[in-house]
């Protein structure tokens, strides 16, 4: 008897499921809020109505981010929170935190902004609720490209987003580009005027900003660039930065100011000339990472003075690259010009360029130039870093990107659901990651068994019966999708069915190393799995990963998972349906081409409606899948 059978995915969530999802998101944010508050002094009691409108808007943006517990931990690992300080504590040693490169770094002792302590009283600050939510002790930097022109109203919206990020601990280093100011006699003065407009907009939103009008970068390759390994999968910037060139930027950051730079560079005759902003940003990405490495070497080679003031220290390594323009993300051929949600630069860059339609670009600068900028900068930044291409209309999405480091909408959700999702607009941001190469293997002889064993045992935290596992794959393997150097894998088999000549397409294993969970690998892997199985036959499944490249007919994909598996809620969102059988949850994804035909025919029948042929299909699947033996010792 089949029980608890539910159809979902491409149409809509049931009211019960929607209510549960909303409750889960509310609970997650409360955990986010409580986790941070628990590490701080409790603030004075203040009504929400006492908040200023900007603070209210800021908190609302946090709520919209919907951070998961993993997102919260990741945020705290990067920025930390201020630990409680004894009432009459004397000078303390600077605390240390682990940044996301797992290297000890000295954090700043954050000022107490929640209360002003007087000898006989404790007086609340103007916004104690806001102060109680977040007070980062470890500031990080972001490189920001403002690709104008922008109106005053648009600039105010962008500045508000920059201020929100600063409150969360991410300090922007801004390079301003204006496509309308180029090639005339007043170019330099016009760009400086644009810099001052940005500075004024930031200050109007409550930030402190500093125009850095002197040249910071130098044209031409760095003297030691010939030592870099070849080949490279990115185009090096046409400029470079020495650590000494960053003095003005360091000074602004230490003073708590947002540096705003024009796209100027020194040429070989020491003249300040206009260059492309992408070259400035690429040089800064490389130069700031190299300068931070020198800082770490100096810190490790010489003892730190325990009585010195390290309160202004800031990690120069850029955590994010943000490209803010009038157009937003990179248009996608799979979404008729709507933006890509998540881009794996390592495996998708060339194909995106090849399939780009010039009619999608309205400005002088094609989104492809920003795509190239992202690839260059992320090549120097830590693997956990990301880039986001966003419209000036979406300042709150910058907060969501910082806290979750995920796309606004997951790219691995069913395509029909994405197409019908009202959140997907032409202003939807595009998240870009360095990513992993993706390959499809169809012969067991080409699988690196040692690496596969390590991946499976590390991910599932169990011991694999390798002999039994590979003996079964010798008979049933269809294909394996491998991400990177076996940091993730999806194994699909053809399971013989006694009632049909067509085997059942079964997802035998889906695994990602814990160290790569949350960095986009899961989505990259699932999208590739979709393209090789139930998504075949659609134009958006044509991806050059060594597989079928969209050619063929899609097949239903089925799999099972223990009912206490925490990833099940992720499976629920991506499957067409599920049912519970004992201690198992049985999932399936319908072949999308067939599903599209059936959608209209049974749309009015309700989400739990199942036709006779479907029930027969489910019975056949469960009879085969439940008999697959375990391969764990």
C-alpha cells in the first residue's frame, strides 16, 4: 500500500507545505537573531516603533534574506560578533578569530554602540535594537563597480545598500565608471564630479566616505608576471598594484570611511590616464590579496604588542565583488533573456559567451565584459568568495548575498517553477562563483575509485563496502557526474524492471564533500544531473560537460532517502513528488517534456491527484528500488 503520496515541484506548494516552509524560514531567522544576541549584552528594552525608518528598512532586508543555520554559521565565521566585556575590564589582548582561509587574524575591539556608559547611569543609544542585532568585530572588504550613469534617486538606492553592508561588517572599496563620460576634454573633471556625487550620496545615508582621487594602479603587467604558470583560465588585468600603492585605501578603511576611486592609472610616463574600470578592479583584487598575504607574513614573523591598538585592523582580502549597473545580471539563453541565477565560471564561461545574444544588451558595456571581470577577480580571491551582478533597483539583494552567499533563487529548482516564479525578473541578480569543472563519465573504468570512496565515506560518514558497490555498478551504471576533483558526484544507474523493457533511471548516490557544501557545488552538480536525465530534450539542457548536450529524450529519475536525512527538505523542493515507505522517503522527478504536456490536462485535478498509470508506475518503481541492497558496512 502506498502512503503519503504527494505531487509537487513544477506547479505550486500545497497550503500545508507553504505554511511549513514559512514557519521554517521564520524559525531559521529567529535562530540567526538569537545566536548573535546570545553572544552580546542584552540591550535596553525599546519598542520597534522607536526605530528610525532606515533602521526598520535594514531589519526588513535581513528578514527577507531568510538565512539558514549554515548561512548563519558562515556569516559568523567571517565576521564574528563582539564578545561580552566585563564591566570594569582593563586593557585586554586583542582577540583572534578564524577567517574563511582558516588563518588566525586579529580582530578589532568593536566600540560599544548599544549604550553610552556614564558613572551613574546607562543611557540607550538612538537605535539599541539595531545595535543588538549585529555588531561585527571583524571587518571584511568588498570590491564594488558602479557602472553608471545613475540618477540621484538611483544613486541614493545604491548608497543605502552600501551602508547596509557596512553595518554588517562588509566595507566597500568602490570604483566608479560612467559610460557617458568618455573621450572629451572635460572627461577628468566630469569623472571627479561623479566621484563626489557618490561620496555625497553615501554620506547622505549616514556613511563616512572618502574620495581617493590620486592614482592607485599602474598600467602594464607586473614585473614578475612572467613567472606565473601557464595556461591561465582568465585574462590578467592590464594594470597592477604594489602594496605601497594601497596607502590611501588603507587609510580610508582604518578611519572607517568608504574609499571611492575613479578609473585612473599611471602610465609608463607617470601620467594619470583614464582606463577601463575593469582593469582597476582586477588590479585591486590581485593587489589587495597580495598585500594581505604580506601582512600575515609580518604578523607571523614578529610578535604583536599586547598593548598596541589593533582596533582599526581590517582584512584586505576581498570577500565579494559587486557589479552594480542599470541592467543587472547576465542574460540567459535558457530563460529568453532573463538573468542567469548562478554561474559556474570554470565550466560555463565559454558557453555563455558563445550563446550570448547582443540584442540583450542596452548599454555600451556588454554584460560579457562584467562576466570577464568576475572571472579575473575571483581567480585571485579566496575560493569561498563570490561575485554578484545586480541592478540598482535591488539594493536589499546585496544583504541577502552577503549573509547567505547564495543566488536569489536556486538555479537547481525545477525549470517550470523558475519560469513561473514571480520573483524571477529582469532585475534578478546573477551570482558568480569560480566553481568547479563538471564532467560526465559513462564507463566505470574511467572512475577514480580511491577518490570516489573518499568522497562517499566522508559525505555519508559511513564505511563503504567497495567490492559490493562496484560489482553492482559494473552491471547497472548509466553515468556519473563528477564535480571538480571528486568534490561532488551523482551516480545514476539503470535498474532492470521485470514489468517493463525500459530500465528505471535511479539516482544511486548524490554526495558533496562537507568542505564544499554551501559553496554552490550542490547546485552545479544537480543542474548537470538534470541536464543528463529528466531535463533531456530541452534547449536549456545543452551544456558542454561531456554528456549528451541536451540531445535525447528525458527519463523519469527516482531515488530514495532515509526519512531522517536532513537533506530531504532540499529534495522536496526539487522533486516532482514523493511518498513515504517505512523508514524511507521515495522521490522522483518526472521527465520535463512529458510533464509539460500533462500539466494542462490535470491542472484542475488537485495536487494529490494520481492517475491509474501513475499509480502503476509508482508500484513498479517501489518494487524494484526497495530491493536494492545497502553498500555500507
